[in-house]
C-alpha cells in the first residue's frame, strides 16, 4: 500500500457499543429531571394543552393520581405552576394560604413526603394584566413587586415547598426572598433562582398552559435581551452574592453557551430550563413523523448536561424516565 501520512485513529474508540459506552462522558439519570406541572382550579379537570401535546392542566382532585404515575417512574422533583380562576391587579392568588401552589404542595407532601416540591414564585399567572409584578406608570414596579414576591415565597414555604424558585426577574429578588424566608424561620429552604432568564419567544406555549400572556406590552423591561452574554454573568453574579443556592438558565436549547459560562464562572448547581416552545417544536415534528423523537430528545438533553447543566427542568421528564428504564 502506498505510504499514508501520519494521523490519529479516533475511530478506535468508537468500534463497538461497549467501547462507546466505556468512554461516554455524559449521562442522563432520572434524578436529573424536574417535571413541571400546571395545577388548575376546579374539579375533575385534565385538559391537554393544545400547543403542548402530552402536557395537561390538572385539578387538585386528580393531582394525586398524576403524581403517583410520576413517582412510579422514579421522578422525585416537581415544579408547580398555578392556574387560578380569579385574577386581580396585584396577584393576590399567588400569596393566599389556599393558593393553587400552596394547596398542591400540601397535598403532594402529605401523600409523597420524599417528593421534592419546587414552587415557582411569580405573579404573572395571578395578575389580571399578566405581568410578573405590580404595574405603575405602564411598567412593572420593581420594589413594590418584591414585597409581594417575598410574601409568596413565605406562603409557599409554609405550605411545605422544599425549594423556592423565583422567576419574575425583579432586581434584588434573591436578597429580599432570602431575608423574608430567614425572618419567617425558613433558613433551611434553598432558593433556586431564575438568575438568567431571557425575553424569549420560546415561552409561547407555556403562556397558553398557565394563562399568563401579558395583556399589554411585553416582558422586555425585566427579562433579558437574547443578544447578550456578559449580562448573563452580571445577573448570575448578583444572585450568587444575594444568596442563591441554584442558578437557572432559561431557555436551554438555544442558550447552551450561557449554561457553560454560568457553569464555569460560579460554583453552584446549574439548572437548564428546557422550555415549552422547545418541547412543542420537537413534539410537532415527532407527530408528523419527521424526526425520531426518542433519539432527538435524548440527544438534546444530553447536550444540556454536556454544556454544564446539573439539573434539567423539562416536560419530557416522564418520557425520558420511561426510556431510561427500558
Ligand atoms: C413565569 C414563568 C414563565 C415560564 C416559567 N415561569 C413564563 C414567562 O416568563 O412568560 C416559562 C416556561 C416555559 O416556557 O416552559 N414567569
């Protein structure tokens, strides 16, 4: 044979299933996932969200059954979103004792004490205008909204939430919530901050599921510009200094560079939020038979771990738990 130039033989390590498995660098585990659930007011309701096939709004009386299924699949973390009937200017439903998240948390903690309950702490599902805080002069008032957010966090902790996850993107929310939790005797409850949250078109289907579309304007005065990278580090840095215990990057799929930046620069667990629009796109293509759903989902979630995510909030959690046990 003609003499070949020198080169590396990378294919040696791809020669068989066993060889590939032996050198695999990243793995998905059922423990990596947090499953989002929409708890709706009323009775005997299990509504499939039209833009999110396989995702349901579930009323409290049917919640136990739903959680039972999740529990049997080995999933041990849920994040709750409330979908109340009545809304008002100041999002009262977020911080009343019998709010949707508070009731769901009590019920699930009683039936499944080992389940980790993450409470999404925001006002947008509870305000009549759909914004994440109180409106003054056509914009969300930062410091007034913080007071209500702190009340919400404390009432969620009182109901038994294991982790408080503030998502409204007001400045100072970690500091104010940390202090409120500490003052109320919840020093031991961690904060999973939506530290880096972009103003994203990928949230569209969620706003159908949670009925939280802003009734005027958009969220660009509080959520971040998708064009920015340094700003993500500034946001994460403040939250670390204010006492966050976990840092969420959201969305995930189109923001893996940011996941990696946050992972490299801070020493807290990083959570990637694989958001609704990312789910819907994959589902739509899968339902059309255009992609192999299982392979694609496993690939994209593994990519999130490779980018540095320690945990992933995903609507695919149930599917993946099934696939991992096959
Ligand atoms: C609430 C909140 C949103 C999401 C999670 N928490 C919506 C928003 O900011 O409009 C989006 C999640 C998803 O798209 O799956 N502030």
